[in-house]
């Protein structure tokens, strides 16, 4: 799991660095923003290297060749902005390159380890030898050891809905990052978010044990959810089964969430990059039910209903301002 977690962190750093690069070239880039940029770069050597990598990508001779393959007509007309054309194309090209390279390396790594895997935007149902079934959400990978007296599944990445065949003599166990979910027969969702594991119970009862040997087991019943990380378990919250499994119907249910969280969730299903360049737009509150079948079209709906502007370079790259 550590390799996958590092890949996620590197991707996030590159996204942040790209957004800073875009602002850095803007005509209205302020002294305060400059100080914040320098502070961001000093957080760690990885932060500074991410920004330098974006700068090197812009300076690369192959960049113009890559951009030359994109028809100008694919870029929607947009209002005048303080971010200049140089930065617009730099952001576009850099994000396409970063997204493409990261997705490819991550996909190859997971495919080599996994028994079952899905690509970005793909969902898949598998049937295990014990007659249990698993619905894999987008960009998910798992290893299955369900045979004989053992029923063990390791979630490497992503999210899955488990519908477990009851068997009192063989507990069904799902592992992620050292955390364990133990059941006899029930329905529940396990989601990986870097080094955090979130468990949501749809039907029945599950026992959750953290990676720390000294942690006490947590018992969850239908409609309850808990997240466990390196620092232990968070509070138990409540969620409806319909909302928890909306993704199985290709729906995203949002209730008074900031736009930044909505985009982060939408990004899981989008084969490309979605970036918010305007910091003030991140906190816009969003409520609604959105279609995950075509994320590019759904982003158009969001842009038409919220006080934001959207630039689209094909369906692969969407920038919100």
C-alpha cells in the first residue's frame, strides 16, 4: 500500500504546484501570494521539487509538439482573465502530461498485484467461490483469497461493495492498510483514501479492528460508518444505504459540501484532470445529485449552475475559475 500512497501524494503535490504555477504567471499575482508560494515550497523538498518539475515541463522542447496535436477548436471560448495565454497552455499541457503519466504507472502497478481491477470510470461485479459478490468501483484493485477454510480479501486501492454469503464457520475478512473488517454474512462498503480506511454497513453487523494491536474492536450496524487511519478510528457517523451505494447507480449525492470536495470526488471517475484555479471557488457550497456516467457533461452542468467559469481542453482537461 505504501507505493500506492506515495503515488497519490505525488499526484496531489503536482496538482498544487500546477495551480501555483498558473497564479505565478498571472498579471495580478500579489506580494502576499508570492510569500505564500515561497512558504508552500519550503514545506518540504518534495514541495519544492514538484514546483521545479512543473517549470521544467513548461520549458521542455517537446511541449509545443504535444500542444500542436490539440485542435484550437476544442478549447471553449472564455472570458478575459488575468491568467495569460502562456500560463493557460502551460497548465493544460502540464496537467495532461502529469495525469497521463501518473495514471499509467499507477494502473500498471496495481494490475500486477491485483486479482481483480477496474480502470478510471469503470465498475465491475465479481462473484467469489463462496457465492459472495463484490462490486468494484472506479479505479479499484483487490486480491482475493477465498478458498477452503479461508475467506480473505485485501483491498489495494479504491472502493468496493461486499455482499457476503452467510457462513458461521468461515468469517469473511477484508483488509486494507492493516485494518480488518470481519463479518459472517452481511453487506458493507470499504473505501480506501490513501492511508485511511472507511467502512459503511448497509445490512447486518461488522467488526472493525484497527492496525494498532492495542486498539479495541468497533462493532457497526446498518447505517453506520467509521474511518480508521494511522491515528486510530474517528467517530461513528450515520448514513443512509441509498446515499452510501449511490455510486453503484452511477450517481453522486452531495449535501452542502464545498466545491473542492465535490471536484475531488468527481475526479475519481474522470479520465483526465479537473482543477480549480480560483481559490475563492473552493468553498462554494454544493447540493444535488449528479450523474457519473459522463463527468465532462456533469461538470458543464455544475459550471452552468454555480458562480464559476469553466475552460475545457477536450474532455480530458477541465479547469474551473
